C-alpha cells in the first residue's frame, strides 16, 4: 500500500516514513507542493498524507488540486488546533485531518479508516441525480439513456461528479482534463464548461454553477 507523504520538515518526514514502512506501507516523500503535484501526475497512491504548511504554498490549495487529479483518500495534517483550519481542510476535499503533534498509532488507524471508507464508498460509478458516469469506460447516462459528450466535456464532468456541490478552480479543472499546468489567458475551461452546462441542464436538469472568482461546481441534486 503506497502513501505519498507531503511534508517539508525533513526529519519529521524521514521519521514518519520509517514508521510507515514498519507498519507495512510503502511511503514516498514529497517536500513541496510542486513535487506532490508532479508525483500524483506520474502515478497513483493508496493514501495521500498532506501537511497544511508547505514552503511553496498552502496545503489547502494543494489538497484542492490533488482532489481534482486523483480519487485517493487524503488525510490532512494541520499544525494548529484551529477549528477553521480543520473546516478548510475538509471543505477542500480532505477525507480526514489530524492535528500535530499526533501519535503514530493514531495516524495509522486513521489511514486504515479512510482507506476502508474509500473502498466502500467509491464504486466505479459516479452518480448525481439521474446522471451516472462510468469513468473507466468513459460512458455517461441520464436515467438510462446514453449522453454523448466530447472528450474534454467528459473529463470535466468526471471531475465535477466526484463531489457534487464542491467548487473546483479553473486551474484544477484544466489540470485534470487537459493534464498540464496552465495559468494563462486561455478560456478553454470556460468554453468547455459552457457547452457541458447546456448538455447536462437539458438532459438531466442539473445545474453547473459558476462561482465567481473561484471556479465551478455541480449543484447537488435535489433529494429524491
Ligand atoms: Ca510543514
């Protein structure tokens, strides 16, 4: 079982890696947010363990980006006992959090727990109201009828459907659907979102909402 350990404190990272190895995990260390993004793009991990304080950016922003790139369960390590940080961690896509200092046994228990939950919760099918997506098969249906989407529309939808109601930034969507870092003027995400929005609104009655200055989210479906 592989774990990506995103931690800039070298001694702490080494010590945790040793403990994880003893517990049967195969840890890899990333010491910056950029390194973490790079690694997650290259391969998949069973668990992501992300420190909130990183030298090249906030762990919260990283968490949001990683969430758009992978389904792997993510445990955020916060340095502070701050309720706001915990809330931000969970809102940005972390499955759980742990405040420093923590006991290794608690860390291991939480890693096992999020992994277990993840396996029970996440089938290969994503659902939002009448809309269902088979990510591996690249197939979408609305109430049983096939929904034809372009490649990029499908990629965007598959990301947004991982967590209906959660806001994904343009950068995160671009990264997930186009697969490269892009911080320029291009409105390729907006254009594709607009087309996708029309299709799913018409076919499934689901709103794809723009959140001003942030990004986009799939409106949570009304309760059945
Ligand atoms: Ca740190």
